[in-house]
């Protein structure tokens, strides 16, 4: 994969670059400020970018705004946001276009290299990688969606884990259910949400975005 790393702290940025390259991927560019990040996204159009929320010049939300601006110009441009905090409003904006290829992880929740690289690969493939804390905050102020209201408690659990980016096999391990049982739950919840596309990856992304981006 061709990857952009946008992080203003040199040691953290350099560490991510070395980690990504150790896994056989290419870092095509790095950025240390919000404007640099937006320029690099426009220039390189990487397969996926890992972007810190708070960057110079103001150390507020420059990184996230750069990601939003780039996805506005290049729909579906894959971005994985890393943050110390859940920026609820901007997380919703990130999901709003419904195109997938988005991730939002809290830095403290990235426990190992395999987890980080797996999240990058899922986002690059058009999927999602959402931190459970981000999911909880996004859902806390959402109003009920009629389709979501039809889901059983178990289907809600499956969809929540799907939003984290877990495969059916991984969801089954988490819920102590067989992979075939999870497949039945996903088929059922797709039907209740009115998602009938034949592409399973696309259906998963659409279901997750319905779940996270409730009006």
C-alpha cells in the first residue's frame, strides 16, 4: 500500500513510518501540519492515510479538517484518524458521505503493531475501523432509526462489532458463536436495514454507516 503519515510529533511520526515499512508497505509522504497534510493528500492520493487530529499551526483539529477537505474533493479517499479524544462532530462528518474507507481510533486503544496495520488495511480496502469509544459517543446522541429499531439485541451486538471492523469469524469469537451463526445474523440485519446489494463488503460498509450516522 502507498501510505501517507501525518503527525506533528517527530518520534511518533518516524516510529509509524518504520513500522509501516517493516510490514512491507510504502510511505509515500509525511506531513507535520494541517496545510501540509491537505497538500500531500491532494498530490499523492495515497491508498490510505493515517492522520492525527490535532496538528499545527493551531493544535486544534487541523489534521481532521484536512482529511474532511480531501475527501470532499476526492470521494472515498481512505483515511484513518488517530486521536487522543473523541471529536464527535467531526467523526460524524467523516462518515456523512457514506462512501466508507474511514477509521477513527483513539491512540491509547492501539495496543500492538498487528492491530494498527490491520486497521490500515481494512480502511484501504474501503471498510471501517472504529474505536469502541468512538462508536459509543456517536450513538449516545443519535435518534432511533426505524430500521435499526427492528434489530434484536444480538443483531445490534453483531453490527456494533462490525463497525469496529471485525470479520464474521472475529465477531463469532467475541460473542462465542459460530461463524455460520454470525452469517445468519448479518443476513437478517441487512434485510431489516433494507440493504440488498450482492457485494458483501459494500453491504457491511452501508450497514455500519447506517448504524453510526443516525440522524
